[in-house]
C-alpha cells in the first residue's frame, strides 16, 4: 500500500509502504493485531483446557451426574470455535486476513452508497467540464496507483515527480533516501486490483483547485528487501489495505496525486459536503469583497499607515479598523479572504504546511476550518506593510509524526477551537490584496 508507515519484522522501528501521504492507520494496526488478537486466542484456549480437564474428572468420578451439563458445555464451545473458524476463513478468502484489514473494510457498504451519490454529481459536472468524465477519472486513478507503486519500488524519482504534487513527492523522496541509506528497498507488488470508488469531488473556480478523491483497495505483497539478510514482511500481515487518494490538476490540466490517507484518517471523505456548486458561490462572494476594497484603495505615494491617529504600537487592531474607513483593503473581511484561501490550500496540499516555506517538525493536518475572528496584534513592517494577526477558528487539527505517522497532538476526528498566528503582507500589485507569508499554531 502506497504511503503506509508500518512496523516490520526488522530492527528498524517503522517502515513506509510506498512512500507516504497521510497514513497513521496502518502504523497502529500492526501493533493492535500482534498483541490483541493472538493474545485473546491464547487466553481462550488456556481457559478452556483448564476448565474442561478439571470439570470432567470431577463430574465423572462422582457418578456421572454432571456429564450432561458438561457435554452441553463442550457442544457450545465447539460451536463457537466452528463459527469463529468460518468467519476467519471467509475473511481470509476475501483477503481480509488481519484486524487492520477487517477494520478498514467495515465502511465498504457506506463507501458504495457514497460513490453512487458522488458519481451522479460528477456526471452532471462532466456535461460542462470534460475533465470530470467519470470513466476517464477512474482509469486515471488506476493508472496513477499502479504507476506509483512501481515507481516507488524502482526508486524512479523522475516518474514520481510527474505524478505526485511537489509536497507529496518531497515526502516520498525523503523516505526513499532513508531506505537507501539503510541499504533497503521497500517492495510493493500488486497481486490484484486496484478497485477504485469515487467518493468525493470539489469542482472549484480555477482548474488547479479542482479535486477528486478515490477510495482505493488492492491486494498487495509489501516487504522490505535488504542488501543483507532476508526479506522483512509486514508485522501485521496486512494484504488488502484501504486508502483515500485525492487527485488535483497540475498546471497542464493533468490529474496528479496530491494527498494519500489511510482508512481511518480518510474516512471523513465519506461524510463531507460535496463541493460542486457551493464553492463557486463562495468564491464569487470573495471576489466581490476584494473588488469593493480595491475601488476604495488609497493610491499614490501617501504613507497609508499615517492616515490614522491611533498608535500602531499600542493598539494595532483599532488602528486597522480606523484605517479601513479610508482604505477598504484594511477591512477585516479582506484580511479574512486571504486567511480562508490559505487554509483551503493547506487542506489540498496533503494536509501539510510544506507548500509554504514553513517546514514543521511534525506533519500538520487541518480540515474543515471555520473562521470566527481575525485580530491584528501588531505591525511587523511598514514597507512592505506586514501585520501579525491572530485567527480564531474551529476545525479538525492534529499533528502527525512524519516517520511513524502516529498522531502526536490533537484529535483526528473531532472539531475543536484553534488559534492560528499569521503574518499578512499587503501586495499592491495583487488583486488578492493580502498574502500569508508566515504561519504558526498557538
């Protein structure tokens, strides 16, 4: 499975399957299976053996009065074992041979229902935009998946650069270099599949902002080949993982991979709002805000910041409010447009700030952010004009270890209040007015 960082039977703590996007699920799945499932099986067998031996000997020696209850107990136990065996064989026949695989496939029915809904929306969009032809999208997703697996195994950086977004390629390249430094190759072989289901779509203003998300399932052989010793296989034996691949158009209009999420992290695609109409309305509203602001902009060589009598050093937020009466670019609604667009780009780029000059220690994931307030805290620079602002939001935010993909902080499932700190620069030549040049989470 491309992108899954997991523990393998090797001295190294964790390995990545096919590079990585967002893949915390399988990292935890191996440990859960290795300890929990086999441990419970051993406990059951031990308890049964001890109880049966002791009870049968006692009942038989006392004249046989307890034989019938014991026989009933044995029959019940044997029935339970038989039913467990049937379920296990059925799961294995379907390729679901581990706890992690079976957990990932619990949403199969929900995914089919979602795919039917999204498919109808995509067909409607395709009537006016041929790039959303559903059959072509599905073929593209299959090709990207198989090509990525092969290029990952072959360490073909040239191909990976062509089919992955710059942010995602950077992550994969780092992981491939780590393998090479250890004298290892992560081999991913497709046994059957992939099966693709189109479960999310966003038709937005601007071709490069369009996205589609596929839920992808395939049967794989995934192992690490070393220059020394034997091959290492996945510790949990997972062979049929589920992943969510989000595709985005590059500047040539070709669909490439911008994000990869494992089953647990990507499950939000099965319930999120389908953006085919609302985005355009939102973007039109933003453009209207910027157009009005541009018409009231103060031009010429005037020192704009001196047009207010409120001190920038003591109350920058009040100073901005006062200045916005004369120059609409300083209105809070205009600042908010810049922040909203930045947060949306953050989501599209594999849930990572790596699309900026910011390089965080952990991978930062932000989804479904709703802004409630923007406060200007200070004036950072007069030329160019740069403000340091605090942005109060509510959404899903968490930080993930780049190597193991374990969640370190935050909650990957629930919304919560979050405060961001941004530096915004006024761009006189830009129709967008303000640009985010620095970001941090408080």
